[in-house]
C-alpha cells in the first residue's frame, strides 16, 4: 500500500491516524514493503472501508493502526496518543480499554460462556462495568437466552457479534482486519457493524 487520500480533518476529530507509515518484512532479496510512507486519518463517528487486492497491505495497515503490530518507520496515533511512545503494558491497556476488534474468524475463548466473553475486557481490567450498558449490549446482539452457552453452541452470527467487547458509550468500538478464512456463507460483519452502530451515542453515529 503506497497511497491513500490525505487527512482532511483536524487531529481533534481523528479516531486514529498514521503519518509516513512504513512496514517492511524481511531483508535483502526477501524484503516485502507492505506499507510505503502512508498518510491516512479516520474521523470519529464514521465508517471507513479499506479495499484492495490480496497482498496490498490492508491488514497490515489495520494491525498497525490498532496497535497489534508496530511500524518500521513513521507514526500511528489513536486519538492524541502516539502508540510508539507506549510501553507494552500501556499499549495492552489502551487496546483493552479504547479499541474494539471484530474478527471474521471468531477469536473467542472456547471455555468461557457467551456472557463471560462479552465482559472479558472488563474482567481483565478488574472492573465491574455498567450493568445497564452491559444489558443493552446483550439485547442489541440478541443473546439474552444464550448467555450460558459456549461459543461452540452458538450460531455463526452470534459468535461474530460477541467480538464487540463491552465499552462505555464514550469509547465506541472500531473494527479490525478480517481473516482470510472467511467463507461465502459466513459473512456476519455487516450485521455486526449495524449492531455496533446502534450502541454508539447519538453524537457519534456514523454518517
């Protein structure tokens, strides 16, 4: 990936942005430049689709912007936080508290119930959370009667919806790169995105 439309919003309206983002895998003859000096910004309260052929750098860009991978050079920020300045512990906490990931391959904990998977970020952060908000999440993704079920006992769409972890209304979730393992009969992302949008505060609804 070598170019994207330049940022047009101020930093105050950015959910995340990258400047001069470069990611190189390997060296010498085996070097692969997945990102080549990319500038891009994602505005708050908007959905953004990144499209391109396989191998063009879409997943690499998403991984780096979400703090799941680091750049070779350049910078990435979530809000006003420069990810390169965070320790591993601080970066882990930021991902847990401020970023939501929706994977097309279900990355759920198989030994936990549906309810335990929903509140896992809160559990890891040793927080109880807002019961009213948690119940709103449960009802939005239609899992009220399946809270004690394990992921293997849930339909595919419910598995995907469960990946939208509980956040406060002030911290909307964002989606992550999708997996190459998706099949033509297993594409719950649009429904899950609509569910996530329904949980956003009015001022942050995607336009």
